[in-house]
C-alpha cells in the first residue's frame, strides 16, 4: 500500500508545522527593528491618547460639576441678600404706621419729616418713604439726584398741586429749597389704589422712575383708624420705594469669571443687568413700560430666556445648574428665586461660559 496512513509521522508533521510557522513569522516581525521603531510606539501612543481623552472627559465633567456647585452657592447667596434688602420694607412700615396713626395732614411737617428721614437711614436700595393722606396730601423723604436725602410736601389745591421741597438741617428744621406745581394726586396712583383695594400690604408691579428711567418697585400699606363709634376708616397709605438699579450692586458680588448676572421677573422683565449697562443706556425705549430682555437683542440672553420658556426650567424650582447654547458657545446657567411671595416673582441668574472653567 502506497497511500499514506493518517498516523504516519510525516503527515502529522506537515499538518502541525503550518500554524507554528505563522506564529514564528509573527514573532519574528514584532521583534524586528521596524516593529520596535514603529509598531510599539504607535500602540503606546494610541493607548495614551485613549487614556488622555478618557481622563479629559472625566476632568471636564468634574470641573463643570464643581463650577455648577459654585454657581449655585453664589446665586443662592445673592438671592438671599436681595431678599433681605427688600425685607427692610416691613420694619420700616411698622415704624411709619405707628407714627402715621397719630399724624394729620394739617400738623407741622417737621415731626413727620424727621420720622421719614430716620426710617431711611442705613437702608440700601430704598429711594423713597412716604405717607399719603386721604385729602391728597403727600409727604415723603427721598434720595435726590445728588444722593442727598430731602423732604417733599405736596398738597392738592384748586386746579393744581403745590409741591415744595426742603433740605434737612442740623438743627432738626426744614429749609425751603424750591417749589413747583403739577397735577400729582397720590389717590390716583397705582400704589394707593392697590393698597386700598387689598386692605393690606402689597407690592406694586415694577415701574420706571420718571427722573432716571431706572426700575423701581413699591411696598404700599394702608393705615386704618377707628372712629368714636368704633368704625374703621382709611387714614393714610404708606410707601417704601426701592431703586432696583441700586439693589443691582448686590449682583456684582461674585468671584466667578466672565459672569453675566441678571435680575428678572418671570414675565421677562429685565430688572437689572450690570454687564449690559452700556447697551441699556443707549436704548431709546418708551417710558411707559419696564425693560425687557428682547430690547437688548442679546443672543446669550435670548438663548437663556428661550430655555426657560421651552422647558420645565420655567418654574425654576430646581437649583441645579443647566447648560444653554448660544451661537455654538456653551454657557452654564444657575437660577435662584428671590422671594416666595408670588407678587414679587423675581429671580437671580448667573450665566458663565463653560470655557471659563475648562482653561
């Protein structure tokens, strides 16, 4: 028989040697100078690149997480400061109410003038404290354009209102400064009507100060007294006015890089935006309404408010920061509510480019 049998050594040797030869060839190739110079470095480089990218992604996530925590802390702190500043209205109104119950529009102006001036001392952001009597007499202490606190007395007369301004003197007297006439009647103003209608302390909607075009808001309180027969009647309406422009200085108290700080209402009213001051000053906008973010044509603000309107972020109940995109630039945003009072539906927001935390 000449056909080889399966058990012969030469057949077994032939079939087993082929993979061994391939293995040997691979071993010789990776041991060659070419592999030492090219293949190994390529493998090491690829592995290093993979690990680097993985580490960078992890580091990026860690940096953004820390940045988000930092932003949340900052915006929550600023919201608390604003809440405290607006909360000044309550003790001020308490003091003024006690004085107003004993005061009449026919009394000497000196006592009520000093009470109003004293109420304003050390009250950041407070621009006016006033009492309006039911006969149309208005008396108030206010921060004038030069930063000095002065006193105003307005009395409705036949056909017009006589308005007199006074300087406070060191001798606890009032020195006449100037006078004018207009048609001002506090009983026709929104703050008066709102307080009388609600029969309790109320916040007005934001409005523009006539002299500065800055945004203001008023806390108004009706004062009632009892007649001899015990019947309650309206005696006066008190106000504490806040200049939101002055309050916006609290927004700048941050160490975050490249930050944009906003104070806004849920309806889109832009109450304060320090970084946009130059742009705001150039606007020719109507004085019958407050500033809105659309007036600035700012793409970053547009993206931010768009995110609020189009998602569950509108309620801003969550304190978690979120990301917005504006023309290809990612911004980290954090929002905090200023007050739980639905009539004071204000929020503070910080917007920072993500790149500021990833350099």
